[in-house]
């Protein structure tokens, strides 16, 4: 069958008029329920191929463009934390400029025929309208041969659209905060509740997630997600209490459709209320959509969970954000192997030894994370005993449970510079603790109003004497005053005989929120005292010389940006 293999990708074109888009399918996931695993597995098999190989056929402009390779389905939740199959293969060319609506069909493949088991539609108008080079989608696939009712086994397909003009695929990162209200940034202003999943019978628990960040430098803000316009009868929020969010902290809120309520098409909204000395520039209103995300004009971010399956078109840093989101999902009350004590309170704090955020109890003791990194888009299967409690529960959670602590001042100041040492012939680690850049104009895309993030990376100028251990930060947003700072530390390994004069370059880059496209801003050089006579801890300032090609070069008062309070620390271990 000619359509049974992925279409080949042509060489990248030289200009946008010849831009080619490819569609890559990564995963097909069946959404599990809280019923007996063997009963669910039997029904899933009957609706999705009976154990035969399946593939996803891609059609555009009324023509089949290609098909993924046939794969066996995994129906056993005991083998993995999710049921379905996945692919890692070349993309299928799709003519989006001719027809931006793509049909995805799940087919059972045999030697003589292809039987359609289910289908879903991918709306890509925003990719063309916004000239995007990368887009992520999660598409609901409905069975073709069974009625859509309480017995339906629903499924989603994770797909990506890539332009031939794209240099590199965006890396996993924190949930992007695309909506700027000056003192606060939020990840989304739209909650989606597919009507075929909120039947009132309780098989599927649908929870939307919004992430907010206090962008101020010195003011704590009180935040609470509150249902408006009759939404309080349909949507429960978690945490339900007011959360005090310190400067540069993230907080996560969840809005779950009441399991006893059927779909309702009335206009509903929620508001993220913010109180403090620096209030947001406008009310933060979240609109409720009883439907699936089908944006025709813009790429609206969405992030919701159907039972233990995530449905989102944005990235998430699994190792650091997934444990936190689990704590506010009503469907998932278990972390690792034990129940969460909701009266105790927990935060996510930066662990310098691991170089990442970790979940800790209020008394400072770590919480076991279990195997969350092994299942990127799912959590462990549902405990059936929890669902009955959720049907009538007043969802509550401790108000300290959803912080991501990113306040550098909370970890104390660095120690004194110490004595002069001769480390010229020694092997050790060099940690670069970045400072703050002030006086940078507020940056946003003129067409969309979305502001980008900013990243710092390392380039070695002495390749023999130094080695990069941790070479780049995660992208960070501007504060409400326009300043830039990063919590991540950059780490080098120093070899005997390493040079100390202009041995490394710091690169400042603007990262576009929607597709991760990077624009160089400028660079700065770091020099230290002779390695024969240097301090364990040195504090300095780094001047970033801005490239004349950068779009905001003419708006700067100086051709350079100064990063103050950069700290260099030498140690035997990191």
C-alpha cells in the first residue's frame, strides 16, 4: 500500500514562498477510567482494533498525504502507566496553505484492507496566520464504529507541525506564561471542557490548569481563582483558598468540572483575583468553553487533564512541574507510594545539589516523587475508590501546596570571597551565578502582543582548559519593571593549566514564546584573576554588547547592557 509509509521530507527551501510543512505523530493514547482494568481493557480492544496493528492516516485537501507505520497497541495498564502506542519516525508532508484542516484517521491495518476505527480533525489556521514554524497539538479521536456514550473509550493523538524553515525543535521547558498583566503573567485565559467527556455520569474528570507568576521584584501578591457568572455550580477550583505568592514565584490553579453536572452552554467565566501593592494592569478573566480547542484565528494555549491523561498544546517541564500539578488534580491524590497529608503543606524549592526544583514538606524534608518522568503525558492509573469521593467532594487543598519558589533572596547570600588560592594546576568546578540586567525595554510581538522570554548560554573561548557542565539557563521572563534575572546556575569544569582571561562568553538570546525561535541579542566576556592567585568567590559585572542587528538596538540608551552582581565560585564538587 503506497500510503502505509511516511512521506519523505524534501530538502529545506531557501525562502518562505517554498516553505513546506510536515506533520509528525508521536503518540496515540487511550484515556483510562476508574473501572476494573480487565473490563476497561476488553472494551478498549473491541473499539480500537481488537489487538491488531493500527496506524494513523493523514489527509489534507481531500487527499491522503501519508500514514504512520503500523504499530501494535498496548492495552495493559499494568505494563505502562498509559495505554496506546507511539511513533518515532519522519514527518508527513501536508499542504497547509491549500487546506489548513487536517483529517486524522486511526485505521486497523491488515494485508488486504484498512479499516477506519476513529477520526479527529486538526485545525492549523493559526500556523499560517501567525507564520509559525512549530506548533504542538493534542487531538481528540472519537471511535467510528460505536456510539458516543458512557461506554466510549476516548483517545487523543499527540502531533506536531514543523516548518522546513525551522532550525531546531523547541526544548522542553516550564509552561510558558504568554499573557502579560505587568505584575502578573498567566499561561492561559481559556478553559476547555469537551461536552462528550462531561456527561454527568462521572467516567471522566476534566480539570484545566492555569499557571501564574508574580513578576514583581519586591512585592508579595495574594491570588485566588474564583468562578464567576454561575460557574461556581459547574467548576470547582483548587487550591480554593487565597495563595500568597512571593516575588518571582509561580503558582498553579486547577478548575475541575463538577462530575454531577452535564454540559451547559451558558457563558461562564473565572477570575484570577490579585491583591497587593502592585495590582495587574487589567482583570485576569478566564473564559470557559464547553467544547474542544478549535482556534481558527489564533493559537490559544490550553492545558487540561482528562482523568490521568494530559491534553495540551504547550510544553511543560515534566521533572519539576508534573509533581506539583499532581497535587492539585482531584483525580490524582497520590505521589510516589503514599497519600499526601493535605494539612501539612508543601512547596517546590530549588535544590542546588540536583540543580532543579524539588518537592519538599513544610518541615524541609523531601517528598518521594515516584516515577513521574517515565510517563510524560499521563499519571498512574486511577484509584477507583477515589472517584466516589470526588462526585460529592468539596475540593480543598492546603494553601501552601502550589508554590514554585524562585526567590533567590530566600536562599541567603553567598559567603565571603575567602582567601587567595593557587588553583592553576588543579581540577575543580566553576559555578557562575548570574546577576540582574536592568534598563532593558519591555519586549513584545507587535502582531500578537505576546512577550518573549530570555535565555543565557555559554560559549567556551578556551576549549582545552575548560569544559561545560551546565551551559544554559531556562528561558526567563522580564519582571514588571523590565529587568531580567535567572535562577539557574551555569557550571564549568576547570582543567589544570586553564586560562583565566576572556575564557568564556555569555550569550543573551530572545526566545519567541510560540515556537521557540531564537534571536541573538548580544554577548559579554568573563575574565578572572590569574588561576595562580584567585579567590574562591569573586563578584563582578558583565557588559553585554548588543548586536546592531537586534530589533531594539536603537531604543537602548547605550550599546551595552550591564549585568550586575555576577558571582563566580570555585569548588571541588557541585
